[in-house]
C-alpha cells in the first residue's frame, strides 16, 4: 500500500464525500475515485458504501482507517525526527495507566518541553494490554506498566513511587466508618474491579482464601466511569489511591486495604528499536530525577 493513497483514503473517510476530499487534497475527483477503486481492487475488499451525497465506511474500511492512521502517523513521526537534527525536537509518545505515582514522569516531561520548545508529547491512557500492543507496533516509544508482569522483551526502569490499592465508595456506605478494608469486609459487597484484577495473583493472596466469595458485579478499564457508577450506590470499586476526587464536596471516599497492597510502576521500552534523540533525552533526564544511574 502506498502511503500517498492511504492519505487519500483517510481524507475521504473523514470528509465522507469524495468531492470535498478531492478539493482538500488538490486533485481531481475522477483521479481520486480511481485511486480508491484501485486500492479496493488490490486489497480485494470494498472499503466504502457509496451514497448519492455521502459515503460510509464498511467494516473492512473501519479496520483499514485505524491501521492507515497508525501507518501515516509513524511515517510522519519518522520524517520529522530525521529532518529536525539541528535542534532538540521530536515527539515523546508515552502510554500509561492511571496512577498518581507517575508524577515523576510528568515532572520530567515538563522540564524537557520547558527547556526545548520544539519537543511535543502525546499521552495514551490504557491498561497493560493496550500499552503493550501500541509499544510493540511502534505507536508508542515508552509505556508505564502498573503491577507485576512478564517484561523480559523490554528494557525496564522501575519508578520510585508505588500504587496503593483500596476501596472507593460513597461516604454513606457502611464501610466508610472503617480506617482500612480487610478481606472479610468485601464478602457480599457488589464490587467493581479493573479488567485485569481477577488475574492479579497478589490480590488473590491478599484475599486470604475469600476471593471466590467476592461478588464481582462488573469491570472497568479506566476508573472515571466506574466512579460515576459508584456514586449511584450500585457498588464499590477496587482501585488505586488518589485517582478520584474525595474532597469535602465529593460524595465519595477511599479506604486502603489491610494488609496493605501496592503495585510498582515500571517504565518499559523496546529492546529491538533504537530510541530517537528526544527519547534518549527523556530517559536520561528521568534517571537523573529519580536518582537512577545512567548506563
């Protein structure tokens, strides 16, 4: 697939009209239609459902759009990094889950973009599977993984702060009168957990054999939407500390688990790719900030 044709395809998908896309791309409508028809022939699939005034993507079209945007983005990023050698520039692509414990990374990014205005940053939020997939495909240069995972395929740097687990609940919940939450407190309670927590070995160990008696009513990817459900009183949520507003004006509160349960934060990057200069600068600056010697 030609990158130029992928740009044409993306423009049509976004405009949902070949005429408008042709004007945007400064080419004739017949030439653009021919390019897309050739693309469909080469791929052996229909990418658009063509109407009189508007066209829509097919299921295969949606799939190609997602991949095309990734491919074009990588091409643009690579070109930019190669052409901007005279100044410190480029884009930091970092993926991470939600955690207040990654503040040292944000402080590092702040220092870099303040000192080097040509540097930009793109953040991607998601759990381990999302971050790993984006990292392996080259969309991200760095990922921050919460918890214990097999990371043998990556370079790693453990960050100094950890995530403390606890229960997010309404302030009028009976458990809110306690300073800590023990395994027996969760029996029979409607419990929301992250997608991966059911496979969390440390959490199962923490449960002291009561794991199968917990009432898991649902899962979440990022805690914000789950917190809205907790506000309704539908259940309580197992989550990290300091991710949701529990100030005096909030209806919610947080109680840590007892015995204490924490997760590490680990910065990872590919062993197979050489980091661009801006990413090497980020890594060097971060190591200096957390007191990790550079190798």
